[in-house]
C-alpha cells in the first residue's frame, strides 16, 4: 500500500514547505504538494488562497510576490511559502510527487517545469478542468481525481476523464462500494486524510491501493527496502 505525505505531512511539519518535503521524503513513497500561481507569476506551494490561514501574513497568494511569500512564517516556523521549484529540488528522484493543482491556468507552466524533474509525478485536483487541460497537453501524465462527497457524480467524472487514480475520503471506502467500482474501472484508490495507524491498517484490509497521510506513520515498506539496498554509483553521487 503506497504512503503519500499529505502536504508533506502537514500535521507534523510546516505544510507545503521545503522542510516538509525534505522530511516527508524520508518516510513516504510520494509527497503531495499544492500548486498555485503567485502575484508575480511564479508557481508556489500553497494549499490556501489566503495566507492568513497558515502564516503570519495577510492577503491572497495571487496578490503577493514570490519574495513576499518567502518572507512569511508557515505554521510558526522559520520557513516561508516556497517556489514550487524549490520544493521539487529536495525530493529525491526515487520518491514520487503528487501535485495538486488549484487552477487550470497553471497547467502549461507546471508541465514545462516537470520536463526536468526525474521523479514519477501524478497531477491531482478536485476540479476536473485542470485534469482535462493536463490530458490535452500531456496525454501520458498520470491523473488523480479528488472525490468530494458525491461519489456517484465524482466517479462518472473520473471515468469520463480516464484518470488512473481515485483519491477519496477514507469514510467513503467503508460506507460505499467505491473501492470495488474503481478497481473494476481500472483505477487505483488512495484514501485521505489518514492520521492514525489503526485507520491505515483498516484501509489496507479494505483493499485500498494507498493512503494520503497527514503525519508519518512509520517508514513505508518501499522506503525501508530502498534504504536497505546497497548504494549505486548514481545514488552515491546524488541528483545532478
């Protein structure tokens, strides 16, 4: 079962920051980061449109410069709202990336940025429009549709787009047949947000393919296996 770090384990580390991405990469198979465009045009890592919800600043991300955002304190830490490129640089190549897109207009620039990124990448969104745009521009990019609380309508949208992953609230995995339906349609199921090991265990028993966790729940089996392998010449050198 794949372990994805929600906002870089945002319950444990300052969410969507360089520190969160770096620390989460030690434990998770993949790191999930939110993507927005700031007032000076750069792509930045932020779930919230209004920075007051997670920093010591005020205003909307779309009205603030990249420099302004970098100078804020996320969750009371010494880390500001970073450029997306800064976050991607600290995630090792063998750790996956799930990039949650908040608006359609960032898709083209995001895909251009990802051309130099060696990691396996999934583009996700609650809004189907960014997923449609991604499919049009890069047909082979894996997509994940984030389900809301209308699983029937969400499932129809996911099937129509042809996404590879269905990201669903964990409760739907127990209260509905969404796991079976998604598997029958060829989609993996990733449950969110997961904060405890007992819940992760129950979801594993339920047959989900992955969990999106808000805090470290121990190293994933894959990370333990990777770290136990003898280093190759490439891994000794690190990313170029």
